[in-house]
């Protein structure tokens, strides 16, 4: 594993490659005259009916178009070098896997209709491009080695006709979706750019077929050309008197459309054909997907110029590559809980707006991904020319946008990095967050409760909860991390008691920190306050290291994610397990005997974003519920990787939700629709939000919300 440095000369490499490609095109021109065409039987004669001067023009313009396209790409690649260095995994296997996922459209195919439509255009285009390359190879062969004749030519012709039909059908489907589609993301975001792009691609395909039809007319409708069944059909129905003129005109238009395509490739959204696979190749990180970017120890820093992102140059080079890889598909927007409930956040617009700032503020300005009104043009590299704080603070950090992106764009990282600037450099954050920051600094928890009350939750238990001390640190296997919600929130205190009881029953060796435990700092970090996060995190790490902690149990997915994935950045390396995972292991090993519910009922499970999408833990809570007899588990329509957020993540737990529909109401309605008697959760924030949502909808008496540990404790096998 090595780090990938900032690609300082990538634009020069792109330019060099384009120059080489242009020279290679001219070489092909010269090479084509080394061998005469010779006699061809039932086959293709290249440049049939095309005068020499047009052939010369073709090669010269091809070389020019290739170079111009490469030059324009180099200007765009130059923007990427404006970013800072960033370590990325360079294991070839992981890179190639992601790359071929992009090349083979695997990520897009997750979306049935759109995936099939894009695949048709993509596969059809590749087939036609491969046919063109094959034709050029045939052209360069000496007469004795010409191969596009006889049976080979029949197969070649038939294959290209199939590719043409697939290609044009895909484009037609795309146009239909743009004009008549009902998907919100398409209806609201379709621009003239989309029609121009599809129009160009469609014209390339149609002009290719009419050129073929013209050639068949000029050749006198030979029998073997019936294998080119589409071109033959067009030739047969067209009332053409001057076939030579028609063929040449169609050929010229086809060639021009291809040159326009080449030159527009780096200038329009079409560039994702190149940049998206490249971005996927570069996408593996050197950190877990649930971890924010490490910016070093701020508490020990002697001189801090800036924290977070304010200008394009503050982003990493990989984050800037992201901006040019966007396909503008809008899938990120279609799953964003903030956007779907009427908040100002639109993940796609975040990428497009930042991309516009990068493009237009470059030393040589280049076109943005999509056109923008003239009054929205930018003059500087400051991202806040186009991004508002309201957009960023609406984010719940649920990671649905990153999960659904077919080209691995890291949207959440950008939002959180910009939050860092707003919180620490601009002091521009919601007033409620200020209260939470003060509480975390003064009381070591966002509730503002006294640390002396950290163990109040244990009152009333029939056993004494062990405390981790110097004296017993070698005897304890697990540190049970209670968390702030588990210690101070009235709804979650019973969860803490239940977990402790189950651990005791299973004979698990554990202890707690009590007043020594302070907030992990998750909310501070997700809202950009890296200073408060590091103050809390370093204190916890020092305590845990001094007490020789190796294994940690958490009931809060936010604590789980922070300790497991982010504490290593500051020297805290621990083996962390979520309580649902450990309880599942204890049930499966027989250390906890599960019984059958006396009154059979229906449960639906709500996936925590920080347990699921951030850490890929989906099955453990469901296995607990599935082990209980008499319980029917019904899934909500959005579950697993597609689950909908409760609305509390990203520090939103501490902010008022005054715009649009409440996120927890949206999710609670979905839970109610299942007809469940109970909503199971595995996160204290989800517990609070879902319980509030069900009650606000007037179903608090008929539908219970409980943690999986409480449900398990209630359904133990009777002694």
C-alpha cells in the first residue's frame, strides 16, 4: 500500500497522449497507401465512392479533432492539480474491480430501466466503434490479407446492424424518458443540454445508416449486402435518383458529427464516458467509508491557516476529479432524505455547483458540466459563491447519496469538509449547534448533563455493574461503551439496562468507564467542529489506552463508527462490536436462550444509517428478531442499503427542523404502512426520532418503538 500524490503533471500527460494519438492518426493515413485495395469478393471496399481529397480531409480532420479534444481534456485535467494531496489505496485488484464495474456498467445496472437504457447506448456505441476500428485494420492490410469479404463480411455486417438498432433504441428510450418520463429527478432537471447531447448521438447513428444505404445504392444493391439489413431496407425505400451525391453527402455529415462528438467530449457531460471509469479506478480510500478525512491533530498544530473547504484549492485532487465524473443522473437527489422532505439540499446540485466554480475559476476557464444562467457565473474559486450554508446544514450525513452513485462520487465528504469551514473559520452554524458545542465542551456531552450522573442508569438493577479500573483492567474482556444517549436519555436508559442484563446473563466479561466516559465527539465532527471532536476523542483514547482497552461494545452506531473508524486517526486502535452483533453471536452460540412470544405480533426493523450504509451491518439486528418465535418481520419499502434516514444524523439531532416535512415523520409513515405492531431499532438516535414520529402521527398507543435488545430481553426462554 502506497500513497498516491497529487497528480501535478496529469494535464501534460493528457496533452502528450492526444498529440501522440493525432500523429498516430496521420500515420494510419500514410500506412493506408502502402497497399492497394486490390480485388474484394462480396465484401467491403473502404472509401467506396469517396474522392481522394475527401479522404485526405478525413485523416487531417481526424488528427486535428483528436488533438483538440485531448487539449481541451488537458485544460480540464489541469483543474484537478489545483487540489491538495490525498492518500488513496493503490492495490491494483481493488482499483481494477472498480474500473471494470464502470466499464461493464455494473453500478448502473442496479437501476433496472435506466441501467438497461444506458447499457443499450453504451454497448451499441462500443459495437459500432469496434466495427470502425475493424474496418480501418482491414483497410491497412495488404491485398492478400483483406478479411472483410465473404462469410466474414456477412457476419460483420449483420453484427453492426444489430449494434446500430440497440444503440438507436437506447437513444430513443432516453429521449422518451426525458420528454414523457414521470420520475421527479428527470422531470425537474432535464435541460436543453440533454436534448443536444442525445440529438448528436442519435444523428451519428442515423447518418451512419443512411451512409450505408447510400453505399448500397451506389453499388447497385448487391445480394450479399442484404446482411446489412437496416441499410438495405433504407436504401430500398428511399426515392433516390442521384445515389452518388446522396452517399457522399451522408458520409460527410456522418464524419462531421463524429468530429463534433470528439471535440464536445471534454466540453459537455459526455466527458463522463472517460472520466467516470477513471474516477472509479481511483475511488478506493485509505480509510473506512464511515470515517471523515483526517486533517491532523489540530490541538498540537502550531499554525493553522484554514480548516475545511472554502475555495477549490482546499479540496483534494480526487475530490476535484469527482466533479468531472458526474453523469448528472440525479440518483443522489432521488434518495436524499433532506431533499425529499422539502429541504434546500440537492446533492446533485452540490456537485454541479462546485464543479461550476472549479471550471469557471480555472486559469483557463472551461465549460461547467451543465449550462447555467449568466447571472450565476462565478469569478473566484470560493465555493460559497454558489453554495449556501442552508444547503449544507440540511444534510443528515446518511450517506445514501454516496451509496447510490453509479460512478463512486464522494458527495458526503465534500459537504462535511465545507461544514468544517463554516463551523471553525466562519462561525456560521445554526444557533442550536452552538448550545450543543458548549455542552460538549463544558459537560463532555451534548445533553449538558453532569458527568457525575453517568451511572444513574444502573440504579434499580439486581446486580452491580463493574467499573473499569487500574485494578481490574487485565481481567475485563470488553469495555461496554454506554454512550451519552444510553446514560442520559430517558428512552434509552432502559436499553442500556437491557444490554447490561443480557451481558450478565450470557457471562460476558465487561466493565464500563462511568464518569470517565465522555462523548465520542461524533456530532461535533459531523457538524464541522473538529476542535471539540479532537478534545473529546483524545481524552477518551488516553483513558482507554491507559486502561488497556482492546475490545469495545457500543449500542450507539455513531459511537461505533467513531471509535472503530475515526479514533485510529488519533492513535486509538480498538476492536469494536455493536451490541446487535454481539447479541446475535450470543444467541447463536446458545449463551442466550430465546423463547417464543406469548402474543404473536408483527415487527418492522428500521436500519440505522451509521450501522448500515456507513458500516455494512444489516443482518445482525434482523437475526435477533428472526430468532424469536411468534414474531413476523415485515420490511419497509425502503430497507437495507436503500433505507430512509430517521433525520438525526450529521448533528441534525441537535438542530430544529423547520423547513418542509420532518424526516422522521416521513420514515414513521413508512413504518406504519407495514401494519407492524412494533418498530425495532438498533440506534439511540433512531429510537428517539422514530418514537417521536409515531407519537406525532397519533399512533403512539398502538405502535411501540423499541431497541432490539429490549425485544430480545422480553422474549428470553423462561427458566
